[in-house]
């Protein structure tokens, strides 16, 4: 039952990716609003790195190991981003797909952490779960709105985000199984990996995406997203 619970929690935490992605198919979101939402999401993610992921890593592993796993996260994001560039190009759909890659690099380790927390009996932070759910909304809405404008169908977007959400559910289940095989397992390395990949995605994809569409309002939205997320961790 705990295995199914971990899988369900991984699905629940990342389900907003699918919901927001489909929302963009049915409601036309102005480009300026998409940029502002992307900026808000970027700010929330910076706060998640600063106040959730990095502290989670530093609590159980050495600083050098935290840095090492952050660099691993960067490498994973860059390899995924390079694949997207070759398949879709660096502009248009390629820019949006870069954010999708970042969602995977961010969401899978987060889901691993959820599974590990269930397996080790750690209390699940509802604030962190809510922050993951909410921050995913602009992270999915921004690229989805762009992809819809470029001709992507509802079914194609549903398949894309559905696969991402399913992968996160499987990751949470694997995190739980890791604690069964390795009773001393904890999510610090996964947290560091997510932090590194997320920071790389923010610089390469989401923040340029936000400024291109939101202009000067993107910066203000980033600060608002950061501040609200910071208040949520207090």
C-alpha cells in the first residue's frame, strides 16, 4: 500500500503540469500574461532551490557532495536540452521544449524525494507539496501556450505532459523501493541534483522565455513569485 501511496503522491504533486498544459489548449492566454506567469514560476523555483532543495541536501551530506550532485543535475539538463535543440531547434518549439526538459529534471528528483520520505516515515511537508504543485502551473502553461500557437494538438500535449507526470509517479515509487533495499536511504542527493538542473533550466530557458514575452513585468513577477514562496516556507 505504501508503494501505491508513493506512486499516487508523485502523480498528485506533478499533476498540475498536465492540467496547466491542457488549460492552454482551451483558453487563449495572451503572450504578455504567459511571460508574467513564467517569471512568477521562475521566482518560485529560485525560492524552492534556496529554501527547500539545498537545505535538504546540506542536512545530510557534505558540502562537496552537494556541489557534485548539483553539477550532475546540470549535466543531465544540458544533455536533455542538447537533444531537444537537435530535434526541435533553438527557437520556437525548441525554446518551449527546453522548459519541458527542465520540468523533467526538476520533477523526477522531487518525486524521488516524496517516495523516500514515505519509505523512511518522514512527515510529508504539505507546504512543500503545495509549492511543487503551484510552481508547476506556469512552468507548464508557458511552453504549452507557445506550442499550441505553433499547431500542437490537445492529444499531443496531453501525451507529452502525461508522460512527464507518469515518469514522476514511477520515480516516487522507485524512491520508496530504494528505502526498502537501502534502509538508510534519504533524498539529499536527489534534492541537490534537482537544484542544479533547475538553476540551469532557469538561466537557459525559463527566464529568457519570461522576459521575451513579459518584458519588464517579468522581473517584477519573478520577485513576487520568490517572495510568496519564501513566505510559504516560513
